């Protein structure tokens, strides 16, 4: 079973980068891989995986998120002209550097309130309205998705991972409330979001002139059919994550939960292709120390931005803006790797016992 699941991870990592047809149909590909993962665990694992409950969860779990994507998409479609005008006017008033900084930071922080999904849809509309160089457009999108992925974890309203974490820690000894993650992770997440904002402004300064060959061509005008299709793709993507999570759960329960949190921090880079909420559900326990919880969650949150399948905001923005898997990985993997190393050192420093 372990070998089979490792093969699936490698396939999920490499195929979107190597096969164009897979990349263009990423949600379908992940759905197939998720079903294969669940089947392997069902046939070779200690207990059956496929069940009416799993199928019901796979159909039920995506409903609210897909509905939010559909509703927000329809609103933006209906009021696209005034929204686009307001975005362009805002960039001219603030200046491109300040505007880029604020987009990354504000969307990152507000995602903990409006959810990561809505923040990603707003990001798409902002990028769509601006006349950006293709290279910078990709970088700004990835930076913003990293920011959204981090910021959404500050409250349980932001994303499933934070909801699960609060649920796991609600009892003794932590008695986690709505602001538990903000109090305990805010010192790490908020500076990271601001740093990503500065990177957005820095790369804006290096953007080539608007008449560059790197400038994106005119985009096809989106229709309500496109909005519905995007919501359907999100639905399929979440179903795939449910199946992948169910397939990998026996391995997580058997092997990962026994590993030291510092090592799990690096192993959790698999959340670049797997559902970080599933990993959080299996790994987090109220018996852990705050330092262990911080290691686990920060590893999951950072690595989720490295590749397109890492989280739903990545899927939404990459699909709408036609960002290819290679383009995302070319910037997302180095950026995520640097952030992983920096945060690991910071977490180690703050977890060391301080002399009295």
C-alpha cells in the first residue's frame, strides 16, 4: 500500500509538469488519482476505505465552496465594468508599487474573514483588470496566493484547515476559541504576509514596459457559462481532495503521527499536492505542545502555495489566468522553499528554552 501511494504522489507531482493534456484537465486528473488512491487503500489497507459515507462526503463537501465560487463569479460578471474601472482608478491613484503591496497584504489578511475562496476570486478580478506583464502577472498571483493561504489560517472562518485545528484544540488544555490561531500564529503569519507584499512591490518595480512582448494578449471575454464551468471544476477538485485524503489517511495514521514535529514540518510539504486539512486532522492533537502545533501548521500552510494543486485559491487563479503548472512551479517552488527554511529557523529559535 505504501509503495502504491508513493507512486501516486510522484505521478501527481510530475504529470501536470510533463504532460500538457493533464495540465489542461488538472481537476479531472486529480479526481482519477484520488479515486485510485482510495481504491489502493481499500484493497490493501487495514480497513475498507470506500463506503457510502465517503461517497456522500465527496458529493457534500464541495457544495458550499462551489456555490460561493458560482455566486461571487456571477456578481463580478454582472458588475464587471464598474469593478474594473474602480480597480484601474485605484492603481493610478495609489501608484503601481503601493497598489501591488496592498493587494497582497489586504487579500492575505482579509481572507481570514471573507474566506480564502472569495479572496482568490477577488484576486482574479484585480489581476484580470490590470494591464500587466505576463511574468509579473504570474508572480503577483503566486505571491498573493501564498499570502491568502497564510492569512486564511488566522481564524476558523478562513479555510478548512483552521476550522479543523480549532475543533481539535477546543477542549483542555487549550480551550481554543475563535482567535486562538490569531494569538498563537499571528506573530508568524502577519509578518510573512507583509513580506510577501514587499516582494510584490519589488517585482512590480522590475516589470517591463507595458508594450513588452511579455505582455499578455487580449483575454477572451468571460461568460456566465465560464463562471459555471469554473465552479464545476472547483467542485471536482474538492471531490478529488476528499478521495486523496481518504486514500492517504491509513498511511498518515500509521506513520506520520508518530514522527517528531520538526521532521513533520518538512514531510508536510506533501500538502503541495494533498489536502492540508486532511493532514491537519490526522496530525494535530491536544496532547501536543504549542511549539509542535506551530511547526505542523506552518509547514502545511507554506507548502500549500508551492504548486497549483496545493490549495483551492491556486486552482481558481491558475485556471482563470491560464497559468501553467511549470510557470507556477518555476516561481512557487523556490519561493516556498525559501519560506520553509526561514520559518523553520524562526520556529526553532522561538521553541528553544530561554535562560532565566
